[in-house]
C-alpha cells in the first residue's frame, strides 16, 4: 500500500515535468498531493501552471547566488515547503545546486530528473552534449539528490535512441516524453516505500 506523499516541486522553466506529475496525481496513478511549487525565476511558466491548478506557487529570489539555493532563499524555501506540509521535494528543471540546509531538512527525500543516462553528460543541455558527442543512445535519469551536480543514487532510467536525422529539438522532445513517464513512476515507488538505498545502489523492492 502506498502512503500519500506531499510533494514540493521546484522548477525554473516550462514545467512540463510538473504537469506530468500533477496529471499522474489527478488520474490516481501517483499516490500523492502536490503541496506547493517554488521557482527561482519570477515569470517561469511552471508557476503559471501551478496557479491554474490552484496549487500554492511562489517565486523566491535567490540573489546574490547565481547557481545555488543557499542562505536566506534556502531558509525561505524550506519554511514555505514545511508550511505547506511537503515531505518530499521533486526538482523538475530547477537550475540551481541545492545545498546543506535543504538536504538536511529533507534527508533521502529529494529527487531530480536529468535528461541523460547518468553518469554520462551531467550538467547543462545534456541532449545536445549527447548528440554532439556522437552517442547512439541517451535518455533520462531520476535520482536522489546529494551535494553534487547530478551525482546522487540512481532510481530509474529510460533509454532513447539517437537517430541519424535528430536535431537538438527532436531529441530533447523524445527524451521529455520518457521523462514524463519516468518521474511519476519513480515518485510512486517512493510513495510505496519500495526504494532502498544501499550505498550508491537504489534497490526497488517488489
Ligand atoms: C527537463 O529536461 C529535465 O530533465 C531538466 O530540465 C528540463 C525541465 O523541463 N532537468 P520542464 O521544465 O519540466 O519542461
């Protein structure tokens, strides 16, 4: 039996992964509620998507930091998530490194989705990196978040072939299709209490 988990979604952009999580909740496939949405970008579409669904949504100004969530912004984010009852944090296109304060507030409860088969192609625009490298396969990875960039234990991966006529756009679109299935699935395993972390390995219990 799955517990009902309460997810805070953090994103910086379009929010299509947020949408796939919200759809999975609505259809009953994911045993969760979305507690709130936070963005570091004031006009990010993810905030608009959340408001349309009457989900509490908030911009948090992360200055003076450019690449991390730290200091006063981190404290504000943690308190906003806690106020809305979040017990799980899903990073969905959140373009900042999370630091010790958030990691300590949500130990083993922060997950991320990355558009490559990690550990290949961490960092930015991974679909472009894979295409330019000449890889024949790429994909997406859902993983627990640790202090590094795209380094935490891997929960789930889905592979995508790189086709001869792929452009960065066509490849990214096919990776995103897989992301939209992978993220709700991984969160459902978390809700069902099936994930067991053993060092770097995440075992998915039956
Ligand atoms: C996704 O490709 C995700 O893997 C990466 O950022 C992108 C976010 O897309 N971390 P969206 O905002 O969910 O549409």
